[in-house]
């Protein structure tokens, strides 16, 4: 549902931008100083931004209207950024002379820019397709290319090179308008569709809808952690999932889904369509039945959680059939070290010296990583199997009515070390920010079942140190998770458990690794 509040601040903002362009146009023809008008319009844009925020307050508080309202705010922010860029042009004009031939050609750029602004303003009141908006944006390119050719020719002649370089600076300011204009367009599309949009990806929706043979009606899926925008889409006959994101990442997921579908078609969504361009991609998938394991963890009836875990273990038992190839070591400690700056940025208090946990003194995190990294090199590589790569409880769907299990978000899937998947799964259970005793008990039970499954599958993958390697992976998962955890007690608990696991391994010798036991009593503590 779109916001019902007045849109006057946006119309005033468009008017301010048109005044700026008119002032720059008069300067091109008459060389009248445009700076007073440019600065006055910039201040007007600041005022309208505050006014829009005030008017959209009720919409931002309403779940059904929040996303369209955020689209309008993004549109306004893009317009304001355009105004700032144009105001800077006035400052550059005052500081230095502009080449006469360049100044005469500038109106050829301002005309399509004004047209684009008019189209954007129309889009606030009526629906415009991404193709129409992109066409208006791309119309800015030819005049900019013409200005570049002019300066390139003068620069190559070698005449007054410092002066020509200052002209380039002015031209680069014009080119920089592409960023805020794209932001404004994406805000408008978010307002129109009610879900976050990226222009490059949205352009692909038309060929995508042609492939699925239906009109797409978008409904955003909140709280996804894949890095892509995910929508549930009704095409008239069925419910499908559309993901939009970076071309490289979605292309990798598309490739893995195709590979897994050839071997285990019942375990992954079916790819209905895939389209990409230079930077963005969109992919349509069948909508898998059921809910995530996180949903079942928090549900009133815990039976679906344990049935889902049993179905997951049965699926992994089927998938994890080894060949002769050995897996590349996960290098958990190297992964953890790379995340330390992000962890300390969120929790600077974690960066301190010798720490006391209970009655024990634990070395610093950096020292533990250093010691355990030496230990990690002593592990013999296990047999490689197809792994998910990010097997957390949000990426496993289970439907108890049909006993159907589906794995999603396979962009990190590869042939690798099975312990990586199980360590991620255990960590994702433990880091769940719910402190009810019933939920913490379920978490302990779930982790215990994952632990037992590791001992079921580990021997056939020739893993002689199951618990030691699982403890390293779990420690890595717990500690790196703290960069997303803002509740101080919970973050501290994740860090402490990770450090205890690392400390229990740090001084072990290679011959003792097979005898190491992961103590499940560590999982029982709760707030």
C-alpha cells in the first residue's frame, strides 16, 4: 500500500532542480552568474527533505506502507544529491574560466537531464517502466561523449594542458550526476513496486517475465541474509521466488543450482529463468514448500524442528558420498583472522589482553588464533563431498506436512570439507538471539544431534579428528557471528564460548587430536 501523505515536498524539489538547470542554461548563453540561484535551490532541497521525512512519519511506522515510503525518501535523497552536484558546478564556474566551445555545447546535456527529471516527477503520480526510466537516463550519455571528444582533441593538441585539465574537472562533475540520478530512479521504482529495486536488475524483469510467461507481482521477503534482494512473486498461476543481485554472485548460484538439480532435484528449487547483464542479474525459482529451521526452532511445537533435522541428515547422508578427491582444508583460523577488524568495529571491548572466563585465564583472541592455526595445519585432509557452503538454519526449508526438505542459497556450494557445513549449522543454532529456556533447550538438543551426525558421517570420509575439527569450525562460526550481534550479553557469550573451544585445542599435540572430545555441557548455559 502506497503512502497517503502529500507529495508536495517532492514536487518542490523537482522545481528547485529545474531552477538550477535554467540558471546554468542562462549562464551558457549570457554568462550571468548562476551561483546565487544554485545555492538558493540547494537550501530549498534541504528544507524539502526534512518536510518529506515529517510527512512520511506515519507511513514509516506502518509495516504495510514502510517500503514505498522509504522509496520516496530514497528518491528525495537522490534529488538532493543532484542539487548539491549542480551547486558545486556554480563554485567551479566562479573559480575558473570555462572553455567557450564547451560552454556552448552544455545546453545539449541540460535538455535530456530536464527531460529525465520530468519523467521522474511523472513517475510519482503514474507508473513508469524501468525501461522508460533507463532510456531517459541513457540519453545523457551522447552529449557527455561529445563534450569528452571536444576536450580530448584540445588536450592532444598540447595547447595549455593545465587549463584543459581544469575543464575535465568540470565535466567529471557532470558525469558524477549518474550516481544520484540512479539513486532517485531506484527510489521511484521502490515506491512503485513496494520492494527494494536496483535499476540494472529491474531492466531484466521484462525478459524474465517473458520466460516465466506471466506478469510479475512483487512481494518482498524480509530479513534475508543472502546479500541479494528476494521477492515472492505471483505470476497468475503459481508462486515463485525472484532474486536480484550482483551478476557474479547470482551466476555462481545459478551454476550450483543446475549442478545440484541434475543429481538431487528434490533437494533444491528449480530454476525457471535467469538473466544477467554486466553488473546485475535476476533469477526466478520455484517457491519451495515449508519454513526455515529457524522458524521451527521458535514454533510452539518442537516436533517439526526435530523432524526437519532428521530429514536434513537423511539428505546429507545421500549427498555426502565421497570419491577419491581430498578436500581443501577450510582454514577456519585464517577466516577468523580476516573478520577480526569487522568484529572489533562492532565490539571494540573484545580487543583486550589476558581475559578471565570463570576462574580460568584465557589468552587473547589473536594469540589463540595463532596457536590454533599451527594446530590446523596438522589435520589430515578428509575426502571431499558436495557441500552447501552456508548451511545455516535460514537456508534449510522443511515442510512437515509433506516431509519435504529443500536447501536454498547455494551460491557458496562447492566440493569441500563436510565439517564446514556442520560447524556453520551448529553455530547458527547457538547464535539465535532468543533467551527463553525452552528455546535454549531446543538449541542444545539440536546441536547435540548435529554432533552425533558428524560422528555418523565422519568415519566414511576418513576423518580421524572429528571433534577437534568441529570445535575449530564452531569457534570460528561463533566468534565471527558477533559482528552481527548487538545485544552485549549474547555477543560476549558467543565470544567466550569460542575462546574456550580454541583454548581447549591450543596446546594439543597432533597425536592427541583423535582423542579430543567436544564437551556438549558447554552448550547448556543460557541467560
